[in-house]
């Protein structure tokens, strides 16, 4: 999950009108590079699946959440980041649908 988030974030930083700093871009690139050796077998299929995303850029209403996730991705160890993302996903799925 962390590697997929990192790859997606690299694309978003290149393609979308999201404010980022050079330090953030470098930190994301560094974290993705550190994960890459253990992702060699799944990298090509993962990149291919990311190309098929219909929403390439975060909607305006979710930019704050995206930016918070990027800060967490940069600051947290990978295991903690994955745990946080899993928790957020579980909370979202448990929330009543309106």
C-alpha cells in the first residue's frame, strides 16, 4: 500500500495543480526508491493498474486529506503509514452511507 501510494503521489505531484515543495517531492521520491527493491515483482502490474485510475487528481474537497496523507507518508515509518491508511479505510467503510 505504501509503495502504491508513493507511485500515485509521484504522478499527482507531476500532473495535478497541488501545492508541493521541492523537499516534499524529494522525500516522496526517496521513500519510493527505498521501497522499490522489494517491489520489483509487482511494480509493472501496479504501475499499469495506476494508469487506469479514472480520478488522476484529488477532487478539490479532498485536497486537504491528500496533503495530510502525503505528510504522513513522508514522516512515518512504512509500517505505521500502512496501519494508518488501513484504519482510515476501515473507518470510511464502517461509516453509514447517506
